[in-house]
C-alpha cells in the first residue's frame, strides 16, 4: 500500500439529499439517517448540497438544525450555499442560530454568482431589484462581517421594553473561523485566502492555466494558501466522487461502474464557454482508490476531504459506501475514526 508522510486527518462526506416530490419527508429522513450513521462510523464531518426548485435539499440550514439535535459530535457543513439566493444578514442569523444549537459544529460553505437559470427565476426571487442585485464577492464580505460581529446598524440600546443589539444575534464567536468558500477559479481561491476563509475545492474547476484536473486543483490550493494569513496551515478540503466497492454486491459494483462510465466523457476536455473541468469519478476497492488518490497531485496537498456521494443512488447504496469509506478507504489513507 502506498504511504504518504501526512495521514488523512479529517474524513467527511457530502450528499445532495434527493427526495421524491410526492413524499419529500422520506428523502429528508434518509439524509438525517445518513448523518447519524456517519457519526457512528466516526466520520469527522457531514456536508449537504443546496438545490433550489429541484428535488434536493433547498434549505440546508434547516436540515442541519435537525441534524444537530440527532448528533453530538460530527461537524455539519454546507457545500455550498449559493449566496445569490440569500440575504446575507438573514443568513447570518440562521447560521449563528444553528451553530449555537449544535454546540459550535457548523461549517458553512458559500459561493457567489447569479442564481442558476436566473432569467427564469429572477422575477420570483427579486421582482423589483433583479437588474440591480450584486452577485459578486461583496455579498460574501457582508455575510462574513455579520457572522464575525461587525455592526449591522448604528442603533443599540433599550426602547420601551425592547432591547436591541447593533450586531447579529445570536453571536457565535467561533463561527467566523469556520466559514468556507467553494471556489473553482484562481480568482476565487485568492479572494478566499485574502479574507481569511477556509477553502472547499470540488470535482469541478475552471481550466485556466491547464487542462489537467489535478494540476488545476493543486494551483488553486497553493494560490489560496499563498494569500491566506495562515499560509500552509490554512484549511483546505478536497471534494471528489469516491465510491469504494469492498462490501458492495456484484449488482452494486456493476451499477457504480456504469454510473462512472457514463460521466467519464465530460472529464476529457473543458466544457462550455466557462471551460469547466470535471474530475473523473473514482470507483474501486479501498486499496485501488488509495493508490489513485496518492497519485493525485491535489490530494497530496490536503489532510481533510469531503467525498461526494453520487446523486442518484439509493439509501442502501449510501450505507454501503459510507461504511466502506470509514472502515476501508479511510484507514488505508492513515485516517482514524473519531470516538
């Protein structure tokens, strides 16, 4: 088995939380059950994606609030909340509330840019200001300021029987250090570093200086740390689709490989005007996966990961994958489950 000098320190997983539109509770319960399972298996973190007007989690903060009451230790993250859909002040209140309820376990990941399919949704989302909204980094800066305790108003004090604060309440002092930026470009990596955030690098990046996925991801990690006050100690989490097959049935193995094969063509070259590069899905035994990860230039730069669960699998598949990640691949990468 290949070895590296630095063992994997934190192992997490990411789920989209799909559900049936006719029975949405079952899908949400499945997500919560997977997070509970993740804690029992010793995972360090569980992350949820964010989907609007689709059949995936549309309110990750609400889902993680529920998860915080079913777990005691595992960290809970969003990867990521697209801020084009959010009011930074209101989101800061929700994040701080969940962080307090969870005992300081929340890891909010965010990103910027116009909402997906903006032309079709803008009249419902911003009926009076759709042409005026700023979807750039300033939206993140505002959220960071509110979370970190910057004033939201110039008034505080008592008025009648009401007591007012000039900053977001509740205030959770450690939350500001657990804010993550999900970036796919060098510009985003540098911005996140300059503003003292943590950095989420996923299975999709922009092909700016190369057409090799691992090299691009590596350049983002290094650009982020080069601008971050903590330098090489700045936190980066890598996200890839990783599917171990150690305990999978023959039917599952065949289905997993077919899933990855169908998605492989998009990984061969940059896609679309934005030249997006997709990472290949990794399928195999824990031994095979560890060897491939140790050969991945970007993986060798990080000590924490949040491996993504495939979008369209069933609950039993996710149980098998999580179990193999925790009992097979994680230990093969030097990781130890949390007690």
